[in-house]
């Protein structure tokens, strides 16, 4: 039977820098997805849309709005909470302060980590420690591979993006997405995958983005939800990655936005 220490978050998250890079790489890239999917390659993509972009939502205008929104967000600092759950149990919670310098470069300062990175290693003999080390490497490789998979959807080459958009289904958003345009693309990278985005008709900014794909034949889903600040900027409020095969859930919450510039 596996001990608690064997399934500790240290399986694959061996230091603070690696942990942050992994999570930010998986989920923080959604802004890049917004720029691409909403028309970051404006002329080349919109020219080939079949059917055309919904009336009143010019792709280049949406792209410009998203870029302006991203720039405006750099005037704020905020806190980011990352939580990793394994088999239904929270294994790690990291709280960081995010801000931007005068050149617009993101600055991250870790505020807390529970349990701490320097927690004592698991007890037991050398054989047990080697088993734990092996599992640590396997978990790290798996998470890195999933991170790379999700990232590939946010960095689609223009021609591949254009091909996906030509086959996309456009429809009015329903339920809590009322007032948005829903864009659904299938077979984007893998057969049977999908990428769905909702763009607000009024603000012309993201409200939600969902990637449904597979890793080694098993489902992986990443969902990002967006919210609006009182000052009118839209930000990624929450992002959740789930990998049911290993009962892994990674959640990021962005909160406490304060104008810093």
C-alpha cells in the first residue's frame, strides 16, 4: 500500500521554480489562446472563415480589444493561488503575488507554500526511497507531457488554426454564457478533440475557454473562466485542469487585483 508520503506533491514538483513553471505553462497561456482564436492572425484567418464571423463581431476588432485589455491588466498586481489535488486530497497549495515591471515583464513572488518545499523526506530504508524517487520521476514526466499537450493548443500555427476555424460551429451562448458567441472546433490536434471558446458580444472579450483532449488515450480537460474588474478589464479568474486517469486536478485562482501603476 502506498504511504501518504509516496503520493505527496513532491512527486514531480521537486522545487518551487519547477512547480510554478509547470502550472503557469499549462494554464497561464490562455491569454495567448485568446489572441490567436479571436483573430490574432486577423486578415489571414478571417478571410477563410466558413461560415463568417458572427455579424457585429469583426475578428480584427475583437483581436484589438483583447490586446488592449491585456495591456491594461499590466497596470494591476494580484494574488494567484495554485492548488493541486491528488485522489481527492489537496497535496499542495501555493500562493504567489503577481505584478509587472516598467517594461511589462511579469514578476512572481511566492508568498506561501503548504506543505513547505523543504518538508522532510519520507521515512524508510534505501529501497523504499528508491521506489519513491522512481514514482517522483514518473509523475514529473507525466505532468510535463500534459503541460506540453495543452500548450500545443494555445500555440497553433496559423494554417492549422485557419483550417480548424473553417470547420468551426458558431452559435449563441446559452445558460450562463447568454450574450456571448460560442465557437466550437473539433479535431484540432487529435482525432476526437475539441476546443470551445465563448466571446462576449458586448465587451468582445473572453468569457470561457475549454480544451478537451486526451493523453495516452485518457481524457484531459482544461477550463478557464473569465471575470470583469470594476474598472472594466476582463481577467482569467479561474483555470482548472483535470486528468481523471490519475485523479489529478490542478486549480488556479487569480484574485485581489489592485492597481499598481
